[in-house]
């Protein structure tokens, strides 16, 4: 029997309804029978994401429950992530495929139904806030930049410059629009479509950098295998990072814990010391410690 009818008691109603945020996270296995569902509030859209099929009557009942909790919602959409392309159905209200959402004082462009991901990972909210608070006057290298959320945060925090690197020109184009949306000075920002593992000499030429943000995908066929490839970046830090520099290292692989990063840093970059462990927002409850990990390291003066 479906457990969706019990979800209401676990939903975290937004304290600031104008802010985009996850309001239910079942993927952390903290709620019995609900590990296949997440719910995001992307004003004015509620996005339900299913990682396993559910009966239509159950999802309709859930939609009605969510509408009563967030009456300002004008569109409830359902993504089927268990299907290859992750298609999205509008199950209640308006058809909305493009929207600008707010996170803190920043705005980001999202797309619904064009790809499996919307354009911003909400679990990284505290990571972006950390970068914004710790980037003043720094030269930032943003690897696997996707739509440049970290870059927007860095420029908002007063960064001197940011180099965004990703294999997807479409993602970088959205990143450029994100900077424009926030009325930021694009002369401080570069966008380069590169294979990171073939580009270390270019980073050396562009550097040295004061702050590295590295947020790789776990596995991307033909380009990234995190277990094999993360060490390739860490062993080359001296080529492009300043003597006094900071690292924000992200790890999304469920099967790997923080020891993966700690052990590789100790072996390959022992001059860096761990200074922070950034946890996702509280709604991302984890019963098995398989969620996002973000560790910050620094060498040189504090």
C-alpha cells in the first residue's frame, strides 16, 4: 500500500514562502515507505519527484494536500525520475516551464521538463551561502560549474573574478543568464567549455586561484568517474592554487563518505587543513549518511 497519505505530517512548510526550498526529502531513507519521493517548493510551483511509480489517485490526493498547505501555489507538477528522460506532468494548475526562483538574496533560472535536473540543486544552498560569505576579493575557480550557482554566489560576495568550467555549453549559457538576472558584472566572470582533466595547464595559466569550488557528478559516461577522477584534481592543486588558498570540495556519491575526501587530501594535498563541514539544510534528513557532503580546506593564513 502506498505511504503517500502519511506524508503530510513530515512536510516542512516554508517559513519564507517566497524562497525556493525542498519541503520533503524521502531520499535519505528517514521516512518508512517514502524513500522514492521528494517535494520542492519553487514559487509558485510545487514539484513532486518520484523515483518509483505511484498510482495516479495517490499522486492526485497528494497534490490536493499540498495545495491546501501552500495555497499560493499555482502549479503542481510531477516528475517521473524512474523514467530515463525524467518527464514532467502538470497535474494541477498552470503549465509553467520556465521560472526565476529566489534563494536568499539571489535569483536563479529554472527549467521544468527540458532535462532531468531543473538547473539548481537545492541541497547545495548552504554551500552557496558559504562561498558568498568567504569569497571577498578572491580569484575563484569553479569546476563542474553546471549553471554557475557558486559563481553567482561568489560575485555577490565580492569575488575579484570567477572562472566557470563545464562540459555543457547549454549549462554555461544558463549560468551567464543567472549572472545577468542578478545584475552582476560579467567582466569579472569567464565561462569555458572544457574537459577539466585535459585542462590543468590552462588553469595554471589562468591562475593562481584563491578559492576552488569542485562539485563533480558522481558518474558521467565517457567523462567522469568520481572514484577514479577526483584524485587527479587533488594531486594537481599546486599547479593552479595560490600558496594561501581555500577549497570547497563536494561529493554526491551515496556509496562514498567523507573519509574518501579526507584520505585523499591527506595523501595528495597534506598542506591543506579541514576547516568546515557544510551540512545541507535540515529538511535533508539522512538515516544512512548517503547524502551530499561538502568539506572546506585551507592552507596558509587563516
